[in-house]
């Protein structure tokens, strides 16, 4: 852009500059409206070969012919907004779709959803020489389609083809060290240690739930919790001071943005054991602070294989010998429970939203189709009016 602007300004002394005179746009509009008015006034007179000829008594014949040519050329541009309305979906709907797809490339890394848009200019650079030197000459010899209008229609078909390819709930997790009984309108049954219930659709409002009072008795205790409208929820049952307690935490209902994953930590580790962990991958890491018997908010992380590190009292990171495999688009609740030894703990992973399983590479055929349409359609839509004016 800078180079083209420099070249343009360098030759400004060579240009023939004609100062503007009058308002050409207003004159064209006046000619058209005057002709329409005369068409109504002389609607019973059908002697004129063209409706714009009715303006010959007021406007110069040469100017009237130029207005005729202008209207014929404008017709060629009518499909242009339709094409670009489809084409610009690459930066909106297609990118949103890519966020719901798996961008894993194996040993090559992770492909981000917005990086797929780079495929279009790459294909443009490759396709224009291919079309000019190979495909168009073959089309001209076979005469299918060899005329500009036919190629414009073909480009629009390619662009359209690219688009033809294309609640809330509640879950319960038992972190108590025994099997508990649960009774509610959404779930009734027993939950073993570290067992979770299936996702159950729920309505917003107050929920009365009964559950085991402790691990050593069959008595039940009743509790009321409030479920927000449109918000998924997680219910944690945990043991503290020889009693079973319940805690509510929000869950995710929407996929993490930009092909990432979401992690929330629920810790049963005593405060003196551990309060901070670090998830470390090859090219990224995330530090999570947590409180005993409390679910942390969800953290967005890049999909990867993470090693888990803890922070000791000397502010030094140590390897906990745990690993977490985090996949694109999924949400995870990670429960940390004591292992019996100080600084030792186990981790249990519960997956909420499922990971993206459809490869992002399946968008490539759509990009090829839309780019093919871009090569054939717009270039001809600009070139064809020039040819038509030159012919006239």
C-alpha cells in the first residue's frame, strides 16, 4: 500500500488535472427522474425506442447515451453485494464455527480458529496464476464457460456451495470419603466416593435436596439451594468435622472461546498442605489459587498435556507427578484429595462440556470453494463493465 501510494504521488506532475465543473451525480439523477416523469406524462405515446430518449428535449443526446451506458453497467454490479455478504462470513460465522472444532495438528502444534482465515490469501496467491495460465485457457478451448457472464455465475455457485457444507443442567459430585444417599426431584440414589451423577436438566429457582447427614449414620439432612436461570450448576458433597456438607458452584454452558479449554479446581487439601498449583505445558502455564472445600472459578487454558506443580513454603515449585490431558473446547472440574502423606494428593477429573472432536481442517474445502468463487467472480465483475464500455 505504501509503495503504490508513493508511485501515485511521484507521477502527480504528469497527470492532466481538470477542475470539476457542476454536479455530475445530480445531473444524472435529474436526467433519469425527468425521463420517468415524461414516461408518466406520455404514457399513451409508445413511439420512443428507449424511455431515456424522452429526456432528449432537455439534455444533450451524447449525455443521454452515456446515462444509458451507465445503467447497463450498473446492472453488472447487482450480484456483487450478495457475493461479498457470503464472503465476509469467513471472519464471523466461520471463525465461530472453528471455535467448536479441534485444531490439533499433532506434532505441529495447535491451530487457532482465527488462524484459518490466513488460508484465503494463501489460496488467492496460488489460484490466480493457476487460473490465468491453465484453467482459463482450457475453458476457452472447451467453451465451458468461456464468456464473462458465464464465469461470474460459476463463481457465485462456488461461493454458495461453500455454505452448503457447513439449557442448563445440574450435576452432583461426591467428594466425601463414603457412599452417600441423595434425594431430589432431579436425582435420587446413592453416590459412591468420587462418583458423579449424570447431567440432569433443571429449572431455575429453589431446589430442596436431602442427603446423608454423615458417613456413620443413615440419617438424612435437608437443604435448600438456589439455581440461577440459564446457569448450569455443580453440587459438591464433602465431609468436614464428621458431617456431610454441600456446596454449589456454577458450571459452563458455552464452549470456551478461541478453541481453548476451561478448568476449575475443587480442593479438599488442608490449607497447610497446599494452596497454589501450576499447570505447565511446553509453551504455556497457568497458576491456580484455591481454598479448601471451595470450587475455583473456571480458567481458560490452551489445549495441551500439562504437568502439575505445587508451591512449597519456600516459594519453590515441586513436581507432584500428576499430568492433565486438556482437550480443545472441553470443560473440566479437577478434584484434589489428600493422599495420606503431607504434600501428597490425588487428582480426579470430571469432564463437563465435551471436547471438540471434528477437525478444523475440514474447513479447508470451504475455503477452497469460496476462494475459487473470489477468483472467478469479483475480478470479472470489475473487468466486464470495462469491456462493455469499451465495446460501446
